[in-house]
C-alpha cells in the first residue's frame, strides 16, 4: 500500500470518525445529551462526505473499504455501551446491535483470509447503521414514542443486513 493510498481525504475523515467515539462516550457518561447529538451528527456528516469524496475523486482504496465500516462499528459499539452503562439503555439490545457488527467483521475476516476479498460497505449495511443511529438518537433525546417502532425496524434491518452481507460474500466465492 502506497502512502498516497493511506492519506486520502476520505481515509482521514474515517480515521477522524474513529476518534469521535471518545467525546460521544464522554458526553453520554455525564448526561450531556445535546453535546452527544452534535458529535453524532458530525460523525454522520463525515461518514457521508468520505464516501462522496472517495467516489467523486476516484479515491476508493482497500484501506478505505476497511476504515469506513470500522469507524461505523467503533462508534456504534461505543455509543451503545455508554448508553447502556450510563443512561439505562437496555443492555440486551446493545449486545444485539454490537453482535451484528461482530458477525459482519468475522465474516469479512474469513472472506479475506480464504479468498482475499475486501467487501466495502453496501447500501443495506449503511441503511442499517443509519436506522440504528436514529434509534440511539431517539433514546438520547428521550423521544419515547419513537423508541419501540425504531427497535422493531432495527431488528428487521439487522436480520436483513446480515443476510445481505452473507449473500454478497457467497456470490464473491470463486467456486
């Protein structure tokens, strides 16, 4: 991997997103929920920008295909762990959300080990992360009437995204 493939604007944005988990978890721990929301919105904007810039400038790199979903997973895990520990979010739901990411990471690692496949985030995966983010925001902002509907949609999207990622990896099987 060459230096210019590492230090692209999209990759720098993804690296920066990884570090946003620190203020997100901190502000959740001290119940500064409005500040938490601002950092989550910043992470969502940066996530959108890194993909747009990568596509428009033709700077889609193998590292970027790894960093982008990794940043999503780190932020999601950190936020939901902090919500469960500090703000009473149901721990079992946080575990399910995090397990989805663990399953996807494990599948991606197996695909890479056996077939050198690096699969980028796809639309169903991005949509699932977005819905999970909205669910978290409904909890952070204490919008109780949205929490149950979002929980149902998140459950459906988790199942759908895992099936979709499995299908993508199976289709890329050279057999």
